[in-house]
C-alpha cells in the first residue's frame, strides 16, 4: 500500500525505515523529519502526515514492548 503519493513511499518501506531508526538510536524519538531523511525523500505536500505518525507510534510501541519483555532497558521517556 502506498502511504505517500507525492514521495512514493510504500507501507513496507516506511516500516523498515522506522525499525532502522529505532535500531540506530533506540532512545531517540522517531519524527517525520528523521523518517523522511532515512528514506531519502522529501514530500511536496503534507496530506499523508497522519499516516506516518500512526505508523511511528504503533511500531515504536511494538519495538519498545518487545525490548522490555526481553529484558532490555526501558527508555527514559517511558519511565515514570
């Protein structure tokens, strides 16, 4: 499925880029700017903005929870 038509970003490419960013710097927040830079694209419009945000949130929580369940360190931003 294509997420962004103006930059031609597929859902699978988006998920791979988010996971790559989380592996590089697990404690850094994944933003759209970092995500588009990782993909090497620059969107012309921002009509797709809610979709990448939703994917970032979903995949980040999956990766964080799986890391915590494997005994990984809980990121500081999630500690209360």
